[in-house]
C-alpha cells in the first residue's frame, strides 16, 4: 500500500487545513489535485513527516508518519515547488550533500551525484554554481537531488513550474523515465494534462476535504457521452431542437458540445438531425478529459456547500 490515511486532520490554530482525510492508494503514479488552499502542500508535508498530524493515522509505504518519519524520508525523494539551494554551491556539491543527508556515505553520495546529474542533462554544468543556472536547469538540479539516494517513492511539487513548452516536455520525459525505473510518483500540480500523462490515479482535495480518490479511468468513465457537432449554418437552430428533446447543449464558437444522457445514444442526435433536415458537417465523440471531470467534481462540491 502506497498510502493509508485514517481520519487525518491537521489544525493550525482555529483553522483545519485537513479535515478528516481517509483513503487508501496503491498505484504507480498519483496526481494530487485541488484549487489553491485545498490542502495539497499540507498533505505532502504530513506524508513526509515534516508536519505532525493533529488527529488520525497515516502510513506511507507501510511506515507510520508519527513514529517512522526519518525512515520515510530515507525511502522518499522530495522535489519542492520553491527553490531550496544555496546559490554559491555547485550542482555536484548540492546533489551529493542531499544524498549524504538521506543516509548515503559521503563518497557514495558524490559518485551518485555525478550519475544523476548526467541523467537529468546537467553533466556539463555540474561544477557551475547554482546561482548562475536558468530556471530549467534549477528544476533539473532539484529533481537530481530528489532521486540521488535511490528512493522508492518520489514527491514532485509543481515540477514544471516556470518552464517554457520545450522545458516542460523535457521535464515530463525525465519523470516518465524515473517512473519506468520502478519509482512510485506523487505529482502535485495545477496542470491537469501533466497528471493525465504521468499518473494513473488521483487524489483530489478541496478546502481540506477529500473530494475523490482512485484511478483516473474511473473518473473519466462517466455514464454520459459527449459529442462535438458542427452543422451547415444551423448551429443555433439545431441547439434549440436538441434542448427541446432534453439534451444538454453548449455552443462553443462554430460547434456544439452535446451531453448525451445515459438512457439515450448518439444515434438519437443523428436521428433528430435527419428529422429536422439539419445538415451535419462534423460529428465526433469527445473524450471526457481530466480537466472536465475535475471541474464537474468541483461544481458538485460547490453545489453541496450552497445547499448546506
């Protein structure tokens, strides 16, 4: 079991950052999602044993975060969102120092630092001071220090933050390579396409509460189908006919997005077009993206709060 949380709470004065989180996750790669202030960073620090929980019980890789925090940090790598280095240190000194902190002998940490800096593409810059690095190079150095000790589990907090499209693609490729080496990944990010690419499960928080946990495929496998349809100069007219027939339709520029209820089928949409003499130019099933599912879940949570 990767994580096991039972009614985990974290309180800061009168504020509860985590409000009784209970879940079990056994996955290769988990995405940690939620809006700002949802409790993601707090949960990461709890799982690392950096914050003491106010109530409940939490285990990481079978180890209790309250009693075995040091052992957890030996088995886990952590790439924080914010910069965490001394600018006058060289990359190899920085990475080897972190390896030594994680329990590696000094010589072994230095040897491993050279290896992981080569892996992340910084072999030519390993003797340069970190203060002279670009944003992309700093992100790579942070990844290197997180994996230098050979962790079983890797926490990544916004690893593509501040990167241009090419740098983001290169970072995601490195993370995929790390995952392929039997390292479990926990990816906390606001970029949902990154989660879809890297992860197979998600944990979603909102205002300190658990909204959803489980495989991404379950979240995307809704009972309703989505269609993307374009007509020949009759989008508004066809939209009116569809809504009269109890289809939910959204007009987006030059096409319609149609939600097909569980008791109907896309053939019903085509049949209505034939009946109303509407010419269809484009008709395509639309995959339910993680972003769409994420927003639907948040809408449901907000509706519950309003009703309460």
